[in-house]
C-alpha cells in the first residue's frame, strides 16, 4: 500500500492486564533515500532511514574512536570505549538533548539491533573458526583444572546465594530470570578471552596460551550446562515430549556437524590447490549454513549463538578455509557491526534506575560480586598449585574473569526482551555498569602484573664473546620465506667448522597467524606425521636438511621449528625459543629484498617492526642479515674464496661483531679484512680508551687468528662525512660486511650521520651500507647487537 495509513497496533508491555492501543502512521513503501538536508531543517526530524543510519554510525564511531585513542595505551580493548559511548548517548547524559533524541529515535534503533545481532552471530562464529581443536586436545592438566575450577566455583557459590536469598529478596519474575543470570555470571567466554588477549598482545605468550586453553574448557562446560538446563526447563514448563524433541534435535545437529559438515570441510581443503584461496562458492555455502544453524537452534528454544559456535568449531583452523573466512569477515564484524551493537545496547541502560533501596538491585550486586570473587579464587588456585608465580596466576585469573560482548548480549536479551522490560531495566543498567568497571580495571591490572619481556632479561652472558672456544655456538636463524633460505645457509656454512668448534643451528620458520585464534608452535624433529603447517614449511625444511646431510660434521646439529602467530607478537616466539635453547645469536632477515641487479624489489614493514621488537627484548645477541642477493647465489658458485670485511669503531657491539668475524675467518675459504676507523685526534695504538677494544684487536693486528689470514688496516677519520666516504669506497669490494649496531653511541667517527639515518635498527654504519645511496652494490651486510644485560 502506498502513502501513509493510520493503523491501530495492540502493543503488550508483557503484563496481560496492562494492554494499550497506539495509533501510528506508517509510510508504505518505507522512506529510505533523502530528498536533501532541507527536509530535516524544515521538519526537525529524520523522515528517511538511510541518512539517519549514516549519521548514527558517524556519531558512534567518532565518540568511540576518541575514547579508544585515550584508553588504548592502557591496554583497554575497543569494547570498553564502545560501552562508554553507549552510556554517554543514553538518556541520563546526552540522550535528553533533542538532537540526540532525534538522531537515535526509538524506532530507528531497530535497524541497529538487527545488524548488531547479525554481527554478534558472526563474532561467535569467527571466534570458533579461529579455534584450533588440535591444540585444545593437547592442553595440559593445569589448563584443564583451571578451566573447570574457573566455571564450577562461581556456579556453586552463585546458586547457593540464589536458593538461600533469592526467594525472599526477588519478585517471582526476577527470581526466574536470576536462575539464568547466575549461570551467565559464571561463564567465561572463549571469543571474549581471545579478543582481550589480542588487544593486550600476549596471545602467544605462555600465560596467554594457558588462559586460552582454560577459557575454552570453561566455555565448553558452560555451554553444556546451559543446554542441559534449558532442556530441563522445557521439560518442567512445556512437557517431557518437547524436551525430548529438543534434546534429539541437538544431538542430530551435533551428529551432522561431526560426520557431515567437518568431513565436507576437509574435502574442500583437498580440492583447493596449496597456496590458492578457497572458491567463493564454498564460503557462501558455509555462511548460509551458519545462519540456518542459528535459526535451527533458536527454533529449539536455545540461545541463537550456539548454532554458529558449534558450526565454527567444525571449520578447519588456518588456511585455506579458516583464514579466508576470517580475512573476509573479521574486520567488518569487529569494526562495524559490534561497535554499533554494543553502543546501542548500552544506550538502553539508565543509570538513574539503579537504586539500592530496591532489594532486587542489592541482591544482584551481592550475586555479581560474589561470583566474581569465586571465579578469581577458582582460577587462582590451580596455577598456584602448579608452581606458577603469584603475579602470573593473578593475571590468568583476571583474564578469565573478564566480561565482554557475549555476556552483554545475554544480559540484554534476558532482561530487556523477556518479561517486563520495566522490571528488567534497572538490573540490566546495573550489570552494564558492572561490565564497564570490569572492562576498565582488568586490562590495566593484567598489563601491570604481567610483562612478557621480563623473562628475557639477561642475567647470564649469552653472547658470542663469552662463548668458550671449544663450546657449541648456538644460533637461531629466523626465516620468513624461501627467499631468506639461501643467504642464511651460506652464513651458517661459513661458521660451520669442525667437531672442535661445534655449531648448533635452530631454524624457525615464521608464518603469520590468519584464520585461527590459537598460535601454533611445531618442532619438526619431534613431529613424525605431516600436518598442514608442516606442508607450508616444506620448502624451508628440505634445504636445511640437505645442508645437514652434505656437511656430515660431528659437531653440527640442525633443529627445525615452525611458529604460526600474529605479527604483533611474533617476537615472543623468537625470544622464547632463544631463551629455551640457550642460543648466543639470533639471525633475522632484513625487511627489504633486492633483485639480482641490485635494485630494490620489495619491503615488508611488519618484518621491520618484528626486528625492532626482537632487538629490544632479545635474551642474547642479535644479527640482522641484509641480503642484497649475492650472498645466497654465491652458495652455488665454485669460488675458492669468499671475502668478508669488518668495520671496527669500538664498543660492545663492535666487539661482538669482530669475535664472530674471527670465527668466520677460521674457514679456509674466507678472507677477512678488518678496517679500524680511528678518530684523527687519537693515537689508536697508545691512547686507546677501551681496553676490551684493544684486547679483541690484539690478535687481528698481529695476524694471529689461528690459521686464518687476516688483513688489518687503520683509517683515520675526522668526522661522520669522512667515515661515510671511506665506507662507500669499500662497499663494493666484499661479499659480506659485518658491523656493530652501536645504537645511541656518540663518537667523532659518526658525528653528523645519525640525523640522516633511515633504519635505526641497523645503526649508523649499517644504515649507511644498506641505504639507497650505495647504488648497485651486491654486498650483503650483517649488523650485530651484543646481548643487552641492563634492566629493561
């Protein structure tokens, strides 16, 4: 029907004896597109839905981003800012102003809630898709006990309070609702914990892995109890027949997921060529089944998100299916749907309705606080029993007690959509404030209690300089792709000598985490079966295995690993492995890649950030390998000699670099040239300030580095520009140049160069050699930083 028509609508406020009739004008077809801004100024209200929705999005995103900009440095996730935005836009603060009442009119919010519940279903589904079920199967007793105690402790105490105080403090309707709310207070949502850990950037830390596994156990036990309680409720209220039908429907759905959907997913994986994306048709089918599963579960009187959650667990984590789904939907879900939904839900909270004279409010305050304390205690005891430090155990307990969008959704649906919303609104407002306080405090406390970089602080000397001559030199080599392999093998080949000077090599293939929530760490020496992760590392594993077989040295060991983790926390895997294996040197590939003619081919700023993070917290010395292409290709050549140079200025990093250079010089195929850059006002032999510099150069000056032949020369320079001139004149003469990083060290030889530095992670000299000013050079560079033992 076109135009407008007055239609009587009988609206029940959920009380049968209180029925009112409202007359409302409805325009058919609906008004969507605006005829211009003049209509708003003329009428004082929005007559068209699309412009109104766009303005709502702008207002929500502006306020949300403003608060998130202030809070993100404290580790608070965007969810906190979204809650605050909703409370501000609600009736007590800005909601009473006419302009906001017009923008967020009650009728216009229906669209936001529809999109919000749509986004909530996607959020739960994506959280399940990211879950690696294989990792969950391998969880230890500590995670299992923590997860069970985390759920059971608040559940028992909550229902004890509910049965002892509930009937005397609550109305009949609220008594019924609190039976469900008590269970919700005890829940630990796995997607919410993943969300928090990602924003705290501790997802793949040891503590993060424990919290992740424990939250999965807790969430799974909570879902099972929730389903059983719903079936029991249906049996008591409707009848045993309907309850049996519901239970049967759930079992059928789970059977289809386990024996139809999941095998079908693996069939799709097999049909997809390695390295290629999944066909869009398969993704569309999965999404359609996801929404149908929500309708199916909702039809059986269960929470709608259980369907997408169960289906998401059936999707194989990681590439190709899981990563494709996450990459297509994650950004829009977390950045568009959820902010709108959380803000709109929080707008329904009216702080003025919370009065402690109401016994229902008092009871819910006692219940919420009691279950929170019980959850903290339950989450704290198992880690302490397994000898975890108190601060770390407290951090785990706080993470598992964090409440997010899933709890907000259940509170919102239970209190505002079921029964009389006038009776549920004060309790919902109270719980919304409680969630906000929870979300404000917990991230700050976790960040204060747990600093993942603490364990990497150097209390023992783990560098090349303090490695005994006949002791095993342990080197951790990081590889991002096959382009890094040849240069790394050539460097290791040069350092590989004999059984008297053994070399332990640890190769770590780094893969970016996409499509799964749980980081994966694989030791290929222990793993016999080939997994999907192993296949992605195959082009890395084979060359290093071949290198080990060709050398056949008694003192050589090669250990291969793969780490799949987010780029922001990838440095945790590197430093943890270096700490566990007691390595003396970490070798990182530079973020730039050069082509065969010496021109720049590509660069990856994620790798650059990773290198900087490792330099900051590494438990041993670090070397950044800048491969200009010639280093790797010379591996296949038949050249009898391989020329290496070392520019020495002095300091800890240069001392470390020359010790490594002298080790390379003992290889009969390598000739080493050491260029000592001395300030012109100093007599290098007599008035040398640093005795350690003199000590490490002593055998080089006398050409007494074992059986090696070393060329030593001194160059007197007045300032940085003269140093740059000397270095550039030699930049084309060698296959590899080794320098110390010498970060933040001022000296006459480098004065004036730091201001022009493009890559601070390489230091002044390394940056000079790697800069684009050195045109056409094929010389590779190794920049060395000695282990930092100061308090960090």
